[in-house]
C-alpha cells in the first residue's frame, strides 16, 4: 500500500488522545518485573505472562538479586508454558548476572539492547513504561499489521516501519505512537473483520477508504 498525502501528525491526534496515558498490557509492578515480562512475552501472549507465569515466578524471584542466584534449570518449572522457555531462562539468568540489582537496570536504548533477549522493540517498551525519553518507536506485531494498513508506512518489516515512523513524527510523539497503534490493533484494527466504523483513524485510513 503506497503512502498517501496525509498530514499524519494531525491525523493521529484523536488516536493519541485516546491511548496516550494507557499503561502497557503487561501487569508489572516495577522495572524489574517489566524487564522480565517483556523478555518472556516475545512470541507469547501478555495474558499468559500476566496470569499463568508472572505470579509464581516473582514469588520465587522477587528481585534481580534473587534471580542472579538462580540457574536456568531452576527457572524451568516456572516458564514451561512460555514459548522458547529454555532460551529465555538462560537470557534472564544472564541479564540478572549482568545487571545485579533492580536499581541498575539500564534506561537507554544502547544499554538495554546489550542485554540478552532485549531488542529494539523490547527496549522501546521498557523506556516508554519507565517514563524515559523515547529513542525509538514501539513496533510490535499489531503495529506491523496496522501501520501498513493505514497507509502511513510502505513496509511490513519492523525495522523499516520504525525508521519510517520516526521520520514522520517529531520525537515528542515517539513514546506514544507505537503503543497507540498497538492498542488500536488489539481493540479495533483486528487481523480479520476490523471494526472500521468504530475507528478514530478511518477518515485517514487507506484500507478503509478503499472499501
């Protein structure tokens, strides 16, 4: 879908107003829990992590210091329902040994992406939820679907989508743009049978205006 002549900064104002202050669906209580849950949620649902994994895991390993004392094999009983749990268990142990304490969890893109299992998407989530200055835009599976459908980007590659969005929007919007698109994808712009009539973006949406 080719990008059209749309003032996207203006067009996104209703979407930003709707979702600007909405917390990420992961039900974390602090930055340690956020980091762990972001790593675990890759290719697994937030609901699974929130309800079936996190409570027991954080009861056993309430802080980064506790996690740093564990071996990956000791984490296995808590992570069995998570996709790629063996790899993720090793990532978490390695992260804990590198970071050592909750207060030492990094706040920048460069430092976060040096942690095992933390790519740009995960780092963007952590930065946004921590209230730190955005260095990029969250591009999760919902954004990969929604952004091309709207017609705001011309790629379906997450890396290229982020680059294109960062060129379109001033940095002051970066922290909220990706999360707003993600919520739109979760609630309205579903993979099949999107609720276009309810969408605050339908006047600008390439998909809707082709129908």
